[in-house]
């Protein structure tokens, strides 16, 4: 499992670097559309890192990765069903999953600071909760 731990640690580092670039949520209302698009990309990257970690664990456990149009949602649900993360972690991550979907299909003109502020505000807390659960799960493998 050392290889898995190394892969997960690399993703944690990428997520932490992403979070370090995130502006304070209180600054979002002062940003231009271009700057908001940058923040949206950081939020999207944060959630992609979460998904990358879950996929690596699925592979290490020889679990099949979901496919099809709803694979992002199924990945999160299956992670709970396979005791990789808790239902509480899933609840915290659901809003980032929803944002990932929105971001992938929206225009930058559809980004509103007031909708992004809660995501930015809770990003680090959500990450630390997720990281703690993942580290405990990997230690049991």
C-alpha cells in the first residue's frame, strides 16, 4: 500500500497548493469575472483532487470505478457504500460535486460571488475532514 499512500500524498499536496492560492471568501465580491473564473477553477481543481484520491483507493481495493454520465455522483455514493468515506464526508463534498457539474457546463458570466463564497469559506475545513478520514482508511488497509 506504500504506492497508494504515495499517490494519495501527492494529491494532498496538489490540493493544499490549490487551497493556498484560494482568496478569502470575503474578497470574492470585489473580483472581476476573469478573477472569479480563476477561483471557480481552483474550486473545481480541489474537487478533482478529491475524486483522484477516491479513484486511487478504488483501484487499490480492486473495486470497479463507476462509468456513464453519473460516474462523478456514483463515485461519491460508492465511496460511502464501501466505507472509504463517511456519510458526513459525502454531505460536505456534495456541494463541491454540484459545483463541478455547474462549472463544467456554465459560462464564466454565470459565476456569482455570493454563490461561491460558502464553497470557498468551507473548502479548507472540508478538505481537512476528508483528509483525516482518508488517512484513517489507508492506515487500515
